[in-house]
C-alpha cells in the first residue's frame, strides 16, 4: 500500500507542473483533477475536467498531463478521460489557487 501511495504522490507532484496556458495556477490546485487511479500493470486512469467545456487548450493540456504522468517511475501509460460531471466551479480550487487568482 505504501508503494501505491508513493506512486500517487509522485503523480500529483507531476500534475502540479501542468498549467492551463491562460491561468497562472496548476491544474491540480485548480481542482481540475477528479480521479487518479494507478494500477498494478503501470497504467494510470485520470479523470479530469476543464474550466470551460470549449477550452481551446484542451489538446495541449491533455498531452502535457499524459507526457508528465508517463515520466513517473513505474507508470507505463496514462489514460486521460475528460469529464464534465460534476461541472467545475471555483469552489473546487485549493486555498492557494484562490489566493493566487484573487478570489480571497
């Protein structure tokens, strides 16, 4: 179980290096990551959303997530699923993200 948590922690650290090009806060702190599920075979399922359904940067963000998560030791493939349920809103952001964006 410790190895599982360690891998998930490394994945989260990598997700915190992914930014929407239009927002100066990483996608993890924005609350865009809904689920991270590492599997024994090295694959990782990630459910994520976008701040807006018609986000023009979706391909860039998804590719960045895939590349960075797949760079984590022990990860063989990142399977990214874009979901819109529940819809994202600013209450999903961390306190740090809200502060950075002037919501606090």
